[in-house]
């Protein structure tokens, strides 16, 4: 049996033109509707007939008619165009009502700090949009992995992405509980860390243990620290510090309430380094899906409003010196 002819996408414009010619029974009237010259339209029909291997149109000096084969093809073409038109109409119906699922890759910290507090308000406002959060501390190729967007620090984002800041710059703070310093003298220099039981954080994706970061005389310093406790969760790291078991290096805002209340004490303040902002990033596109647009707008605005409320309603965290 001869295999069915596969219609190439490039033939779709010619098939639509064929339907227009057949409907008008005229090249000139069809050309006027399509904004083409009659000669260009006639050439398009000849090319289509050659590609299909049948004669579709019977041409005379006065009119254009259908051959028997053309009548058969026209019936299928009209059904196909009607289905395509119906598919486009369904897009019109949802264009003003975002729907579907937004997939985003981000670190656990970014989820907890920047998204979790605002998920409920997003779900209430956009009930037809689902959210899939892939919590991953590694670097993900969002295009290759099928994600709509990602959140990472500015220096880790590819140049061809659109990136917008979603957080303010942060600092890393070295902290421990007063009970810890009751047993060990607080470090005064970076070299003193060698004598301390430091918490160590292991990245789930890569399996490597994070170094501690500082700055000395304007230059970055990375240190491998020693300690009995290894975790892969930032809240667990803070919990170990609160219990007086370790000296920990954490993002300052995460420990702000503990520092303010005196549950944790900061040390090595003069060496504390700054981190870049976190950015929400996504591929550059002229046609952004409505679900992604409302996702970006909602969480950017929600985090900005949260920062403004924080400035108005709370004092700055105060470091406790030792």
C-alpha cells in the first residue's frame, strides 16, 4: 500500500490559498482578499499541484473551477482549516484568563523567603494557574529542563536571560548562642576559626560541602572549616546554632530575630561579606504566556510590598558584640 502523503507545514499557506480561490472561483478576487497579486497566487497553486501530484483547479479565461480531485481535497482542507480556527478561538477564550502551570527552579532558601509567604494570595487571585516549585541548590538550564523561570544570585545567570531583582542584597553573619561562647572564646580573626566547632552545609545536588566566605581588606576570602555537624538544610543549621552546639555562618536576615532577642550573638563583624541580590530570570520572548506574566508580576510586587512593610514596622537587627 502506498504510504499516505505527509502534509508539510510549509504547504499550509498554499492550502489556505487554494480554499480561498475555490470559494471565490476567481484568482483576482482571492488575491484581493489575501493581499497578493493574481500571478503570485496562480504560481502558488501550480506549485501546490506539482507537490500533490494532481490537478486541483480547472482554469478557463472566464472562471476557475474544481477538478474532481480538487473537490475531494477541498472538503478535507475546509475541515482542517475549521479545526485550526477552533483551536485559535480557544486561545482567545483564555487570553484574558491566565491558566496552566508555571514551573520554576529555585533554592530552598529562595522558596522559603521569597515565595512561600505569597503563594496563598497568588492561588486566590489566579485559581486557574498551577505552580510547580523545583527546590534545587544547583544551577539548572531552565530551557533544557522545561522550566518557565528560575531564581538565582545575579552572577549565576546566563547572559541571554531576562533577569529582574526580587530581593535586596544580603550579608552573611557568623553566629553562635551565648551557651556556645560560655565554653569557647569568640573568634577575633579568621585564623581563630580553626579552633571552633563550625556547622557545615552540604549541597544536595553536587554533594560538596560549602566553604565559608569572608572579606578582608576588600578582598574575598574562602575558608574550609571544621566541625562535627553536617546538614543540608538552612533551618537545621540555625537550630544547631540556637542549641549552643556550633558556630554557624548564615544569611543575616534569617537570623535577625535571633540576633535581636539575644538567642544568637554575631562575631567577626568586620569580615562579614555581602551577597548579591537574588534575581527572577526567564527566557527572552516576544510572546510571554499570560500565566508567566501574572506569576512574575505577583511575586515581584508582593516581595516589594513586604520589604516596605518591614521598613515601616521593625527596627534594624542589632548585632550583639562579645
